[in-house]
């Protein structure tokens, strides 16, 4: 047995913070400071403690750390995992957490208040330090009650009046305006929006914010005071049935703005199946600029709200909350249009930033 093997505790030994301190020849308080990434820790001390942690394969008990103070765990709650926009948000969260001592634990819900509430309560029970909620469906007053117990940042939730929690959003009204302006610039005048049914979006949701922006841009363009917005169900097969009816209409519009790439990509697929040529018969703009939209066979023009950046900003805001900030922040990101072949044959890959 080598000297290194003798120094390493046997599998039956329980490695604690005291074991790490003894191995590194420092105090327990010094180990704690390194693990908390506390201010004033020297590079030499950090190296000694880190080497000891690696040599001993030490894994701190997050439950115990939660009882003493922080667990260094952040909960991320996602609604509707089908949305191709979400991986970019998660990448942004992980990008900020990677160099820190925090880790993310992800929970997946759907558009049911009871399940969403239960998951948030479980994350609080597990002593997580803060929560990032992506497109939550809960009313603001319920989020505010949870925010009394744990720091919360909501992404894709437009409530600038909230004082108990922070919000981070793309300017979704402006994003919809950019889509309409691009269609008008291409010469299209017969334009509709494809949105979700009334029950699928509350006043602070991104869906309704994009509808507001669409109406405003259409009115500004002189296209009537009540522009057409087609509502579709969120669940299959009724969702696809509604899209087929839309595509087969005799009075089908010449161009359509879809509230999300999730539906725009499905619409493109059904259009091809039904012999509707894009953009020759129907121009299409989506929202999210998801990775799928950029694939050559899809080539979907889309509003880019930079999900990765939203995730980064939300994570920094949450850490700031955890560290003691009490004043609420409501942060807007400016979206842009990435033009591709579904808008115009000459627009593939063009990034049209409009503020």
C-alpha cells in the first residue's frame, strides 16, 4: 500500500469538514471560508484546502449546510419541457454557477397550479437558497408569498409592480413589433398572429405581451384597429388540427407571426405536408430563435431573445438576492430578428437588430 493510499480514509470512514481541516493543516473555519468562497481567502489557502478536498473525495452534506445557513443549491423550475428555448436558459444559469460554489437542481412542471405549487414547496423544504422560475403560471400574489420564504427570480413573467421578487424578461411587446415591422418591410400587408388559447396565458405571460405588441405594430402600420389573432390549443392532437384548419383556410393570410418557435416549426412541417410553400404562399416568423430554427431544413426566421443571456442575468440577480439585496429588480433585454428563408428567400441568416 502506497503512502497516498494510507493517507486516504477507507470507504467505511466518514469524511467530514474536520477531516479536511486536519489533512490540510488548517482550521475548520478556514475550510468553511474556502467552501463559501468568502472574501479575503488567499490563493495558497485555497489551494491547500482544495487539494485536501480532492485527496479525501470530500462531499459536504447539503442538508447540514442548509441547517447551518446556506446549502449552495439553487432550484430551477421549468414549465413545459417541450419548449426548445429552455436549454439555452439552463446553459446561461449553469454558466454563471460553474465558477461559484452553487449548483442547480432542476424541477419540471406543466401548466397546472397544484403541481407548480407543490414543486416550489418541495424546493423550499430541501433548504435551497433561491429559486429561478421560468415562465411560471402562478398568480403574482402567490409568488410573493413564496418570496417571503425564499429569494425568487421569475423569467418570462411580466410583473413590473412586484416588490417581493425579481423579474427578467425580453421586451416581448417590442419583439412582436419587430416581427410585424419586418413583415411590412418585405411588402406583406395581410398578416395574422398565431397565439395560444385564452386559458393558456395570463396577463403577465409572454403570450399576452406579444399579442399586445402585435396589435400595436399592426395599428401603427395602418392595418386596422383589431388585427387578426388566431388562437390554438396547447395540447396535441387539437393543436395540429387547429393549424391544419388555419393552413387550409380560403382566406389564409399571406404572412403569420407565431408566438413561439414551438408552434412555428410545427406549422412549417404541416405546411410542407399540405403543399403550402414557405415563403411563396405563406411567410412565417417565430419567436425564441431556438437551435432547431437555424437548421437548414427548417430555416425559420425568428425573434431572438437570447435565452442564454436571460439565464445568466437571472442567476446573477438571484445570487444578489441571496446575498442580501432587498429592493426588487425588473430587467428587460432587447430582442432582435434573425431573418431566414421562411421570411424571404434572400434573408437567410441575417441578424436584424432593432431597438
